[in-house]
C-alpha cells in the first residue's frame, strides 16, 4: 500500500494502514447499516479488518479525528464515497454509539 503520509495522532500508523474512508465505511456497516458494503471494494480487506479488530479502543477517538479532516482529501479513495459523505457517516456512527 502506498502511503503518502501517516496520521499524527494516537494509533496513526494503524489508522493510516486502514485508511480513513475504509475505517468509516466498515464501522458504518457494523454500527449503522448492514447493507453498506463499500468497505469490501479493496484487495486488502482481511489485513484492514485485522487492524480494525486490534484497535477497538481507539475507534471513538478516530471518528472524532475524521470529523476534522478535509473532505476534499477524503474523496481521493477507491471506495466511491465522497469526502463529505465520509464525515456525515462518522457523525452518524458517533450519534448511534454514544
């Protein structure tokens, strides 16, 4: 996986390996909508799921970080989810779990 940067917050290396969009997409599938399956649209799903499962204590914190991200940079993903939608999904997840 080609990483242009590493997120500079707790668990940043793991978060970078999963990708912000993938993380939100998978968390959205688990917490909000079982019909959402954009997270499946990558070749490294198993690796990302492993990281996801090993970092559960950081998920709420990461969702809050996503809310601060640039929607235009989030759009550059292979999952087909626009950046503003990723942020909306993160908000919806936080509302559901809190």
